[in-house]
């Protein structure tokens, strides 16, 4: 696989917000791990999920469309990036831009 041909999502949780919400990073990641285990997506390092198939976008789109609407995710996420074929999308900023635009 060419280095530019990646499909990857990275989650970085805020340790202070986790503590305030009585959650752990492992609890959060386990929700994501359980979901991606149904697809050809592997965790290549803590909080970084990778697909060997550049066309395997559906599970990632599902996370983008649904995680912000859970009762916990936005309370504890610090950084959330999606890497597609060499491009980086800041999912958290994109979500907030969309919310403000549609408010």
C-alpha cells in the first residue's frame, strides 16, 4: 500500500475531561473498538484505527455521523482526525463548523 493511500481515524481524549466525566480512555476506545471489529479496520496504535482498503469508507462515515450525537463523545474528545488518501480532516472542527452553520 502506498503511504498516501491510507484510510485512518485518530482519537485523542482529554484526560481532564475524562476525569470530570468519570470515564477512562479505555472505556471510550472500547466503544470504538467494538464497532470497528465488525469491519476490516485495525487499531495500529492506541486510538488510531486503520483500514488497508482505501474504499472502506462506510464505517468511518458512520462514526463521523454518529459519535457526536452520543451522550459522552463530545464531552471527552480532544482531537479527532480522519486521514484519507494523504489528506487530513479535523472531524471535531468540521462538526462544530457544521453545527454553527446550521444553527
